[in-house]
């Protein structure tokens, strides 16, 4: 199982649920036990797809939202 979360820099990332930390491209290492999990996925492909969708929306504090502007 993979989890999807957001780094404090605003990037969305995914990581194996069993992992302890995930290092963002911004250089910040995030403790997975402290993150707010935005979504879960069965595999890396699905997790990557969720991340892409969240990135496109630019926010994602509460998960999926229509771009209502
Ligand atoms: Zn980051």
C-alpha cells in the first residue's frame, strides 16, 4: 500500500506505507508518521496518478476538488 501526502513545500509525494521517511526533491525529509495522508493507493502506478492529479489542481488540502474558478 502507498500513501499520498503533501510536503511543506507544496509538492505532492507518495511513499510506501511501511517506509519511515520520504525525501522530497526540495530536500526536506518528511516523517511519514507525522504526515496528513491525502490518499492511499494499491501500487506505485496508482499513487503516481493521484499525485499527478493533485499537482494539476495546485492544492489538495482536502483531496480532490474541482477547479472551480
Ligand atoms: Zn518538498
